[in-house]
């Protein structure tokens, strides 16, 4: 954790001026909160800092085995999809990068590779229900379920990246919980990876806290999401992700509810989705929204640890 944190701190002042000189600035949605328009041009693709710090720290301290390979492919692979998305946004100076089909294809491809490695590893297909002494085995369906989980959870994490420091803080909390779970399960690679991610995102948070000097972009958010699901899978706490990552679940559900409601009833449930923008538009300051979501994330992480019988 400490090494990744220091690496991120060192890389921040090196990368941010480069991103600024290359004019890798964020394109802000015109239909978003008007207060965000002043963020136009803030350097993005800062997720490169997170993923580099994560990879260097993990490779230094973790054993080079299949578990580590799965974790790095999930995180760096999804991060690569995000990088391509960010790059297209910047080059063509628009708020949308890859098409939905292109992004979906890339995410499913990485998920397929991860599932293949899980099969080759002989990964257990049991699914454990948190807090109750019950589990079931869906057989071969486990792997398509995990691919869908990777797709859904990574996009949920991506939707959460909308305010300065919001995703960095909530993801650090979620990975902190999975660090404890991995240590409790005696899974050193998952524990080292999770701890390194905590350090990397906290180091990045130094530059991403309000007012942000850099944004992580899809490079960081998708990389974080892919890594989070991979850790959940390897620790056999897949379903617990709905609790530990409850903030991310609420974020993506708010988008789904908004879209379904508008298309079926012609009415919006929220002033804007994802839900963190709703709170902004009802008068909360950006910092108040972020702190509140951090606190909720912390409560859910503690609840998840309790349900996993770690606490």
C-alpha cells in the first residue's frame, strides 16, 4: 500500500504537466450540472498513474502466479479499454469516445480471457450467499455469470466517477475491505493487489480532491472496476460485492431507473443521473456529496466485513 501510494505521489507531478501540454483535457457534457463547465480542459487519463503504481507495486511484492495474472489482466485490460475511450474523446474533442458496441466488445473480450484463466486454474464455481450458511453451484453457468458481473460492476464503478475525489475515495474503501477479506482467506496475491490499489488511488486522490488537478477518466474507472470484480471472484466473495460496493450499485441503478422511467412514462425520477448529480442539483455542494458517499461506502464496507464473518 505504502509503495503504491508513494509511486502515485511521485508520478502525479510528472504526468499531469505532460497531459496538460498534450492538451489531454476533459470534455464536459453540456447537459450536465452547469457548475462543472468550469472543469473543461482539466487534464484527464490520470488513471494511467493509478494503474502504473498498482502494477509496479504488485509485481514487486506478489508471487507471479495465475491469481496475479488474472488480477492484472482484469484491471489493466479494462483500463486499456478505458484508455482507448479517453483517447478518442480527446482526439476528437467530444464527450463520448468508443461506441457502446465497441466498449462492450472490449469489456467482454477481457472478461472472456479472465474466465478462461479461471477455468484453467480449476476455480471453484460455488457461489456463497453472504451472512447465511448457504451456497449453490450453478456449474458452467458460473463463468457467464462472472463475465456479466465484470461488465456490470465495472460500468457501475465508471458511473461513480463524476465528482472530484468521489470514485477515488469510495474505491479505496471497497478495496480496503477486500484486502481484509483476502488476508482472512490467506490469499496473498489478492491481498497485495487490493492493498496496492488502495495506495494507488489514495495517492491519486491527493491530485484529484476538489478542486481536481487531474481526472482519472475511463482509464482509471474501468481499470478499478475490473480489478475490484477480479478480487471479489478470487476471494469467493462475489455476491458480497453488492454490499461492499453498494455505492456503485446505487449509482448504476439510478441510471437504469432514470432511463426506464423516461422511456416508459416520459418522466424522470431524479433531477439527473447518476444519482450524485441529483444531489448536486437539489443544492448540495460537490464536497458534501463526496463526503456523504464516502461515509455510506465505509458503513457498507464494514457491514460487508461483518457479513463475511471477518469482524
